[in-house]
């Protein structure tokens, strides 16, 4: 009887551990999906406003989404409105619960960098967020949010720098369309 009880207790503990791991995996998948949707949104906004693509550039490390977003209605240009709306999306304005943004990535931010400094036609768009558990750090060329996801002190994330920073990124090329 005692052996049966021990075996059942170990089995229940294993099921609880599995359930916890599945919840973490589900949360990570949800975050990645939200990041991909936000990334695709900005790609389409930039392609639709190709003449002002350079106006979408952000600080390559801090990006948008961390600080307060500007009012989209106050922006005089389309790129300014797009940036403000994208910032609000990074903060979760698409879903509201009890008057607060609830659809956000955890500590989400987005960065837009020019890759071709001379022509300014190629851009790296990146969305980063706080992961639940440490994994490998993003590659060095992904600067967005670098060093910003090592909190709280003493946590597993703090012990392995940038290991909790998740990212999705894409490169886009804005073609120069002219008369031929």
C-alpha cells in the first residue's frame, strides 16, 4: 500500500511538472505569434509608404514600445502615425481588459535599422520580448533590446545575459520605383 502511494505521488508530481512545462511552451508560442503579427504589420506599413521608409527608423537598441507612445492622431505624416500605432500594438492596445492593454508581448519592443547606409533601401525589422526561461542568446547582429532582458537580479535570466531575450526579425528591401 505504501509503495502504491509513493508511485502515485511520483506520477502526480511528474504530471504537474509536465503541465507547468506545457504552459511555459504555450506562452512562448503565443508570444512568438504576436511578435510575427506585429512584424508583418510594420512590413506592410513600410511597403505602403515606401517614399518615407527612412522615417520609420528607430534607435537600434531601445526601439519602440518601452516608452509612452505618441498619439497617432497628432502625427502629421503617415510614417509618424504608423510608428505610433505600431508602438501601441507592441504595448498591447489591440486587446483591452478592465481598461488596460492586455494583448501585449511581455516587455515587447520593436526596432527598425537601415542596413544599407548609402542608399537606405534595405532595413532590418526586429521585435523582441521577455522569454519565460533562459535559452540561447540571439545572434550579435540582433541589437534590438540587447542587455534589456536580464532582470530581475539573481534570476536565471540575469545569470545568462540575453538568454531570455526572444526575437523575430526580417529584412526588407524597399525598391526605388521610378519612371522608365
